[in-house]
């Protein structure tokens, strides 16, 4: 395309207009939809990534078996590091893509079960930034693990397959919501009312002496405990040590007559996990040593063993240096690495355009979006990429005809947010945020453009191959 003096972002739909390209785009979107449907928690996502990498010859042994130059290391089933050796010495640093596999959801409390009139419910504590009302009156599935007293682990996934029951938080009917309608959102929707209905039928004693009597006080909960024991062999105490998450039930879908959008839960940030993994698996051999890391806990500030603030990534690089470049300090590898913090950006909302500063907002369908810095209100809490690094990537993508755009999150003093970029910047490496725009971010049904999905894969792959 001929360049003018003035800058205008280019639509990815224009750039990928050919029939062949559109076919590849739709095929990629279909595979992505399958991935989103299958992976709704960080554990499920890490399992999927691990399986794909193992099939591609990635080994968990950083020592002798890393001879083929492909290694992977999961941490507690919730985070994962993988690397592929390049022709250059490791001391020149890694080309790294970092994304996160956790998503906002409702975690069951440690003692979740309560009986209230007519139903047994699970009490919840939400995880990450949610708008509480979006979780009411919609089908929910339960995913997670239950650890028995003997240490045995039991995987749970219920509410996804046809024929399986789903769960639900009831909402107030409009006829009785008059007072609530006048309240602020935070007053109207209380976290302690996000209780998920798990069962309704009471336990009925068959003995003749109870006939005609009312069911005992917690008969529904008792019946539910019987059911859980029959299905999983568990008791109420087993739930205390479980990790159970309520997530939106059902598959991801194409959206629109033109099937140009993907709708589904957890696209922040699984769209980046998916495209980064695809990029690593399909990138041509090249000089650079490549790596990806998929973290957990980003949605709650990145603390914790499996979050970006932990030492896990550093330990992986130290082991990599020992295996691939004995004598090279890991600090040299870290300092000279170049990273993409692969996270989504808020798309310009067609119905709430006033919250964006439009010239610096991400648009659906215009390719992956750079955010030079994150943070908020005067760039506090931000890490900011160098102009040099940003400029180099811009040159790379322009040369390859890959669409890209640049944005910040909302108007100054109104918006802002954080990613994992600052945890990588702490090592002194060059890092910039780059990811597709998402509409209805953090909702149970987020929307992303098929063109952006495709363009993001091209951008991540070009970065690894450069
Ligand atoms: Zn994110």
C-alpha cells in the first residue's frame, strides 16, 4: 500500500482480503473456538499447551534430553515455560512471548454449601475484575479439582457436555427490583449474593414415622451431599481443600452473519496463549532462541507462586543457561532478552465511545495493538517500552505487511490497567505490550475479531523468527 505523510491504521480485513488468506483465517478461528471451548481454567489451558508441546517433541528434561533444543516446564499445572533453541548463543538473549492463562470467574468458597429456602447453594468469592450482574441468570459450569484426604486428585468438569446439568445464580425479578434499580451498581449487586444454585430436591426419609412431616432443616443440602458422595465419592470436608471455579457454561461461537467475530469466555488472555503457542510451534528455524511463558494470577495482580511476580521464570532461564550455554550467567540472558507482553487491549466500544480517546484507542479488526506503556493516572505503576524497541518492531511488521495499531487503555485519568510487562522489565529486558483488541472484556462472552486473531499469530511468529 502506498504511504501518505499522514498516518492511518490499516484494516486487517483489507490486508487479508484474498480468498486463500480468508480460508486460513476461518480455519484458524475454528480451531481457536475449539480451544476456548475446551480450556476454561488455567489448569485446563496449561494441560492443553503441555499436550501440544509434548506432541511436538518438547521435553521436560532440561539436561541431556534437551539436545533437540525443545524444552518445557509446567509449574503446579497452572503456569508453563517453554523454549526452543536457535542458532545464536543463548547469551544474546531470548525472543520471549508472555501471556496469562487465568481469567475472571467465581471461585467456590472453602466452605461453600448452604441451604436457603428451596435450594442448596454454593457461596462464592469472585476472582479478578468482574461486573457482578453479568453472572446472574445465566448457565454456569463447574471446573476444578478436589483433593481427597489421601492426596488423591479428582478433576471436575460439569455443565459443558450436552445432557449435563448446569448451575445458576438467580436474579431479582423486575417487579420487585424497584428499590434496587435506584441503587448504584456496587450497592445493587453484592458479592455475598453471588450464590450458585446446586440443587433443589430435599432428602426424603422413607421410614413410616416421618410420613407427613416436613423435611428436616437442611434436607436439600443433605440430598446434595448424598449425590456428591455417589458421583465423586466425596464428603463436605473434601470441598474445603478443593479448587472449584464457576465459569460460563457452553461453547465459544462465531458471532455475526459474516462469522467475522469470535464470542466466548476467557479470551483475555487465552487468545494470546493460543496465538503465542501456534507461533512457537509453526515458526521457521532461525537464529534467535525463543521462549514462551504462560502465567497464572495476572487477573489478581500476578502475586503467588504461579504468577509473574514469582521467581519461576528466572529459575527456568537459569536452568536453560546451564543446559544450553554453560558459563553464561542467566542475568546476561535476561538482560539481553526481548519480550512481547502478550495481552489483550480494550476495543473501542461502539456504544460507549465516550470512555475512549478515539485517536489512541484500539479498534477491532485493525490488527494486534501495541501499548507502549501500561499503568494509570500519570503513567503510575507502568513499565514503558523504549522508542528504539517499538520502532524496530514497527519496521519489522511494516516490512512483512502485518497490520498493527497503537493504543492506551481509555482516556487519561479515567482508564488504565496493568499487564505482566513490568515483571519482565524488572530484568532490564526490552518489553512491549502487543495483543488483539477485545470487546466486552472480562465479561462471560468476550468478542474478538477473526482478522485480529489471524494478524496476531502472524505478528508473534514474525517476532520469534526475526
Ligand atoms: Zn489480560
